[in-house]
C-alpha cells in the first residue's frame, strides 16, 4: 500500500506541473514561437558573422 505522504507528494507534483504547463500555454509560449524567436534573434548575428568571414577571406586571397 502506498503511504499517504508519498501520495500527497505525487499529487502536489502533478498540481504544480499542470499549473506551470497551463501558464506556458496561456502565455502563447509554445515550441514554434520559441524557435521562431530564437531564429529571429540570432539569424542577423549569424548573417553578419558569415559576411565578415567572407570579407576577411577575400582580403587575404587578394
């Protein structure tokens, strides 16, 4: 038989996790939005780095 204290811990964990998931879903933070924001934020930095490396290589080759 499962002890009552262990059972309460499991129910508490489920309660906290379901509340956290509800807040995340309600705020509109889903995996698609998260990846889109990361891509938008870092794509310009990546493009600038690639252009800088290309420019440096062209100066060395010339």
